[in-house]
C-alpha cells in the first residue's frame, strides 16, 4: 500500500510529505542517529556479531554452526539487490532540503540498519540465558532502528514512508526460517 501511494502520489503520500516538512530540522543530535544507518557503521556490527555467533556455535559442537551467520550475511548482502532497483523503478524525489534528484524510496540506510542490527539480535538471542536480557537486546535494536529512521527524516534525507517501507521489507526478510531463534545445542 505504501508503494502504491508513493507511485500514484496518493493522499497518504501527500500527508507523508507534509509530516516530513514539519519534522525536518538540521543541526541537532539526530545526525548521529542517521549515521547509524551507514554501511560503514552497521555492517561491521553485524560482521563482528556473526563472527562471534559462528565461533560460539562451532565451539559448542554444532554440525551446522555456519548456517545462521551465513544467512545473516547473505540477507545483509541482498539489501542493495532489492533497494537499488526499487529506487530506480519508483524514482521518488527527496525532501526539498535534498535538492533535485530521485531515488529516495525506499531508504537504503534504514534497510542497512534494520538488517544489520536486526540480524545481530537474531544471532545473539540464542546465546542469552535470561528473558530480561533477551527483551533488553530486542528493545535496544528497536530503539536504535527507530532512532535511525527518525534521524533520517529529521535531517531531511528521507520522507517517513521511505523509512517505513524499508522497515516492512526488512521485517519480512528477518523472519526467514534460516534466522529462527532457538537455544543453541550444548
């Protein structure tokens, strides 16, 4: 529905643009939040967590210790394979502060952050013993991803729908069976 609204410049897309106009304010601390969606920040976080998860799974004697970290890495690598064609196909212009140009929908920074931090959480959850620790990790990832999205909108880099669309796709991808959360063997 979001993509349809953006393509047809429907009433929800127009409301999205009005909301964004009221939120944009450069120069505050939200640049830091937006930067958390950069490839140079998010991907190394996933790489470190994937290496740790693989090391721990192999140390506990799992036969397929490499599968979940490899699935997380492949899903991260797939981000530009679906984001770039959609940006080209939809060719949505950005907020006025960004100047002329297209390719803002969906948000690649949001997708990068969602896949990296979401994938890291899914890799770490089986290693955490307490329900409180597991909940805290999930909440932390959600807060970081919400912060990235807010930072991107607040800085004027994206419309809110650009961010929400990436969250929707990433939620589907992160629910793949290869990343199912379970207790490690041993």
